[in-house]
């Protein structure tokens, strides 16, 4: 066993409102922990630890570990289990916006709550948080969207941003029986490594702004989707044919277009 017991799990009731499904598959626990600890980071960050099935083996590595947990009941349990260990640091709050301590880059790990996985990843990709590796659990559908190719229904704003900023690897696919309570969907563990040529944080935020507008109505052409924000002529000058739809444009083309549009239309993009 890796520090998890049935009694620990039963003491923490999974809350549907928080999107909690606790991981109980020991093979998956080993895969996630090994991947996170394989990164050359000085410190670790776990998001959504729940009863601490990943926390225990992460702490055993010896590096400082910060955990971010929203559920007060889970925080109380984590405090009882690990509060006496000097390398354990508990941050109670929402990982979407909770301030994190400054310092060297993290190795980030988490069985993300299903209802907050996308905004948490968005923060990690665009929020300026330093990290050297992400090892994160998602609903399979979300993982497929992140890895989706241009021209497919899965492709969207986070697909573009994730593929420009990271190299993604799917480490595992897990069925409902790997969790307690069992969800109605499959899940997937993705590993993210930063790309050396990734856009800077300001560009990432500006790009997300543009992408969310362009993908808001997938059946509309870019000219219609961006009406009132960017003229068709501006889109064409940036290499985005106004008759195209957002899902047809590759990540590299989106970034190239942003780098043309942003200097000429600074009023459009958030500062």
C-alpha cells in the first residue's frame, strides 16, 4: 500500500459539489507519483489531495511539498495525517486563484476536481506560475480536447495554448473503478513538459482572449466571430482568412497572427 487505507477514505466523504472522486488505483498512484518525482524541481505542489493518497508517497521523497485543498474536511484530515511533518505545507483555498508562495519552479501533481480542472490548468499555463512538469488527472474528454488536432471537434482554445506551451504525453487511461466514488466517465493522466519556444505569459493571456472570442461560436467564420473586435482586413493581414473557422487554424498560425495583430491593435487586447 502507498499510505492509503480504506479507513482513511471512509473518513472523508466525497462531495459532488466539489467534483471529488478519490483515486484508489495503486498502479495509477505509482505512475503519477513516479512521473512527478522524476522532474528536477526543488519543491512539489499537489492540487486537490483529498485524503492524501498521493501526498504520502510525495512526502516520502524528502522535498518540500505544498498542497492546495478547498474542502475544509479534507484539510482537517490532511492536518491530522501530515501536519507534524516539517516539509508539509497546507494551503486551504481554491487552486484557481489562491496565491502561491514565491520560490523556484514546481513539479505539480494532482487528481484535479472534475468541475475545476480546466480553469486550474488555464492558470498553470497562463498565470505566470513557474513549473518544470505537470502531472494531472482529467476527465478523458478534457484530455482529448487538450491533445485535439486542428480541424477536429475536440480542438479548442486550451488545445491551442497547451500545445504551444507544452509537450504533452498521456501516461494512463483509467476507468471508473479506479476511483471512489466511481464517476460515470473514464479519466486520463497527462504529463506536460514546458516547450523552450513557448510564448511568454503576456502573450499567453492575450492569445487566450483572442481564442475564446474566435471559438465562442464554432460554426461562425472568423469575420463573424470577431465582429466588432477585429475587422476582416486586419484578420487577413495577420494570415487569418476571415472566411475560416477557428477550429481550422493550427496553433502556430494562431501565435503568428497574434504577434501581428497585438502591436497594431493594442486597444483590443487586455493589458
